[in-house]
C-alpha cells in the first residue's frame, strides 16, 4: 500500500485556531477547556467544555453558505480552506477527479437540527428550513467541502465516534492507493448545543466537575470522565509522486500503518481490541514496538478505560517502554475531530522533535505501566509516532506516522 505524504494541515481547536497558534498553545500547556458560553448549561450535570474561541463564520465564509450550514460544517469549511492553503493545493487547477475528501462525524449538524425541530413544534412545518434535508446529515462536511472546492474525486464519510478522525485518514489512504492522487481527510465536529449536550451527558462518561483544571484527568487517580469539545483537524494527503510533480512545498510526514478492531461483546471476558489494533498497525508499517518513539493516547478519562489502555500499551511496548502523551487534556475530546487533531499534533511533534505535555495530571494512576509526559514538553529524537483512538460502541483504531517520507 502507498504511504501517502501529509502536505497540508488545517486546525480549529479550543486552545488555538490555525496550526501555529494551536501548536504554540499546546507546547505552552495552555488549555481551552472552560465553562460553556454557547448555551446555558446550568440545568445539566456538567457545564465544562472546549469551545473554539473567537470564531465568526460571517467573516470567514460567503454569506450564501450561512443559512444552509450547521456550526460544525462552518468549522469544517474553514479548516479545509486552511489545509489546502497550507499545502498550496487548488483542486480546480488539477484534472477532474484528482482530489477527493473523506470526513468523519459523530452524528451530524445537531445544532441546526435542534433549531429546526424547535421551529416544527413551535411554529409548524412551514417554518422548517429546506436545508434541514442535509444540514444535519453526517456526510454533510464531505459534501460542502467538495462542492466549495470542486473536488470530484473519490469521497466518503465515516461514523465511528472518537475513532473517526483516524478512520477517515485511513479511508483516504486507500483512495490514494486506488488511484486518487490527492485527498483531504480528517474530522471536524461540534455538538455543543442542548440537544448534543444531553446526548453526551447520558453516556455516563462526561465529567461533572465544575473546575476546568480538574474536569478531564486521563490516567490520573482523580479521573472522573471526559470533557467534550469541538473542532478538529483536516489533512492533505498525497501520493508522493503526485506531490513531487506539482512541487508541494512541504512534507509533514507519512502514514505508514493503520488498523481498526472491535471490542468483544460486553460480559464475554475477552480482552478489549485496542492491543490488537496496535499490533496490526505496527505490522502493516513493518515496524517493531521499539521503533515507536511516542504514543498519542486515546485517554478517555474514564478510569476503567484508561486502565485498559495502559495495560494494552504495557503489553505491546513493555512497562514504561515508550513516552505517552495526551495533549487533548487542553481541548477536551472533540468527538470525531479529536483523533485527527492528535494526528496533526503528532506530525508537528515529529517535525520539531518534541513531545507535548499532558496537563493537569497531579497524581498519575498508572505510573507503573506507562511513561506519561506531564507538565512540560519533552525534547526527544522522534522518527515514528503512534496515534490511538477509541469510539463509543467498541471501535478501536491505531495509526503509525513517520517523519518525512517513507
């Protein structure tokens, strides 16, 4: 299988918009987790989240798009514009069908859908927007990005909750291997509205802490769940030969390996599928565990799930065998956008030879199993990074990245 190169990144994150701002904030340990402001969360068990700050869609997108798009899609359109500009790639200048797009979403445009349901029940069907037909739909980001930029190549959408950002990039990698030379892929998500917040709260996994610095503490003895957030990252992936032909100005790295597994039936007593996903991804990348220099953890914040992840890492790499980090403690878990944001962070870590920190961890719970990077960035020689993601329902995904080209 072709190892595509990543030639562009776009990022919208609670702790920084744009690659440079996000990365500077992440290395500095600056968090975007705070009390919610987009709606009144006082009646819910939790009111802490990761919101993208100072985002004005009216200043960033054509006015004709605003009535037909959810907040999630507006975030995705701006992120796509960023990654294409970063790659110096204009799909309209390339042959038809040369560029495709794969995005991940956890559910779709929930804020738009909530507003139209309110109109239906409060005023009647005549007041429901015709755009409701697609604005809520989980593939809408793929559709709107492809239309806006004239992308007619192989495209699709992925729904595997938190694992989606990795799965979308893996799907784009397969499209490249099957002949589409340029792809945009990843996840940008948002469900920070009453309807979305209720759905997430009912999972039982959302932290009810009122302190933004103590609400999301993966791998800590005080872990009590996760903090939801919004945003994510999109990547430009290209066949290395196609990138060379067009003179792509940069290479962040390559995607060497990927695997996904499902957890066994609850109550079966069988081992969760995360370890197997890691082993299969390393096999595909033709790497040994000792070749991995850093792991970007899924870091659920749920104590039992954190322990499962720590045990899986120890089983593959040995106890404290590789540095582990979870910079998502500064953003919250971004639904389908979180894993692709971790991919962006991992590629930047490979570029700059530094592991970003996991903030707010004061009492590590699994220090005998994993070497968790906390407090400060850790400068290390880095060649290969492993990114992990798990989605609600038993999805496990693992992706191996390489500095430069394979």
